[in-house]
């Protein structure tokens, strides 16, 4: 049977990153490849207690169809929580979603016509690239430096093209680089959005995993004109398997997003939403986030210390101030696929940089995850990776 698929869906189901993760998951391999939170900190018993309390209090309502926008108790948790991002929102500015991944899809659905250009950081989160492409977007990469996307380059693109609809950016502890954007750039992006009538999708899944305590205001906090759509998630501070995230946008946009969401999944799971609201009512969530942050900081420190000890001196790496990832740059154009193969033979894994670039990827870059591996294993894994670097021909 030859199925006549939509012209925007990929012609094949080859999944290079899935293949990497499968190999990385083999027993004995120390994997820095995935993007998983540390499961030992999932608050299983507290979620169990919250689920029981949610059922006891809301009964059938927790199991019935519900509002597409989200349950009121959870909307209140969200508007309260995002005050720390200096965002003032009311329930009317919020839509609860099935993870923040759904927000990427809904924003593309609402704004992208086939052929519209979407600007992304180079490199960026690869499932965002796939979401935008599935609506026929043309992806335009803008270079980053150690402080995130280059705003001067961004403005050049906006000046030179009239087909740009959307900018997608991850200002805190970016996936894949771990880099963060200073306040000044965030403010400049909000100003450019207004000047060039550009929608900005600010994706902040890692913002609360903050190693330094310094909080930089969100891009949304500088938004005077309604151009910025903000998204975050309970995936990194609670549990990704619960699949609950949210977006914050101008009040006028929420009914549009809500209508589109209804055609996809009617609404996000009510029972889980009530459970999360109860979890916030019953627990000191700040203390829980502190535990996650302390663990990830110690793992990041272990990774950096091991890289300083074992990597050749000319290998560069980012020093994230939060989040779950860091970015390694090997000079001399090493073929990261050859390095990956050498690493697998040496029982350690990473994700090569290529899939994080919308078009032409430079050689010799790769992502390491530090949240999912104990510190003693991190040292062993980095030592193996360093040995593989020496053994890989350039
Ligand atoms: N955005 C970024 C940058 C991510 O890294 C992820 C998940 N790894 C997501 C969005 C999606 O997260 P979720 O759907 O679990 O909220």
C-alpha cells in the first residue's frame, strides 16, 4: 500500500536520535545521551497522597470531561508560580497543556502557514524543529555566543526578510548548550518583537533548576505589546510522565489556543491536573525543587571537574548555571559520529550535535546530560570519553 501522506510529514521514519538513545541504553554504557530527570527524586509517595486527596475532594469531577483551558485550582498554582519569572498573569492568560511540547505544536498551528519562516537558535531543541517543520515552516538558524542568541544577527535577519513569523528561544540553560541569556538581551528581544511584529515563543522548562540563585527576568516580563508567548512545564520540577505544562499569552489569544487544543485532545487529563494542584497544596514545593537543584548542581560540578581533569586542554565546554545539559566543542573538525562509535566501544554515550541544527551543522560538537547519572559514574564516563577522543582520527 502506498499511503498518500501530507506533504509536511517526514517521508521516512528513520530516527537517528532514537537510534543513538537505543544504543546508549545498552547495559554497561554510561549514558550522557538522554534528557531524563533523576528518577530517584520523583516524589512517588507524595504524588500518591495528592492523587488520593484529589479523588477524595473532587470525586467524579476528577474523572469527568472538563474545561479545555484547565482546572481552576491548577490555573491558580500557575499564575502564582510564574510571579517569580516577573510575569503578572490572571487565569485568563493561561492554558494548561499536555506538556510544553504541546505548546510548540499549538503555536505553530495558530501562526504558521506553509513557507513562513521561523527563527531558531543555532543549535536548538530538536523536537521544536520537528514541530515547526510539520506545519511547513522554513527554519532559519541564528548564531549563538556564550550569552545565547546573537541579537545583532537576529535583527539583521528581521531587516532582510519579510517572511518571518516567529522566533523560538530557550533563554535559560538552553537545550542543548546549557547557555543563558542576560537580562539586556531579553529586553532587546521583546523590543524587536514589537518593532518587527514578530511572535516570540519563550520556552522555559529548566528555569527553576537554577544553580546560582540569580534570577533573570523572563522575556515575557518585558513584553508590552502581547508579542511574547511563554511556556513552561511540571516535567522538570515534578515528573515528566504526568505530561502537564502550560502557556501564558495575551488574554485575546487564549480562546484561539483553546479551540485548537480541543481539536487535538479536548483537554489535558483532569485527574492529573487536580493531583498536581493538591501536590502544591500539601507540600513545600520550593524545598523539593531545592533538592533537585542541589543534586543536579553536584552532578554538573562532577562533570566539569572530570572534563578539566581528563579532556585535552583545547576542548571547550559550557559551564551552565542551571538545567540538565552542557555543550562540548572539539577543535579540528572531529567527526562526532566516529567519536560516538568509539565511545560506544568504550561504553559511554552522548548525542552528536548535528540533529540540533536546522540546516548545516558544524562538526565536532556534542551534548552531554548530567542530571541522570550519579557523580562517581560521571567521572568514569568522562574518562572513557576522553580516551575515545584521543583514539578518534580527525
Ligand atoms: N522544550 C524543551 C527545550 C525541552 O527540552 C523539552 C523536553 N525535554 C520540552 C520543551 C518538552 O517538555 P514537556 O513536554 O515534558 O513539558
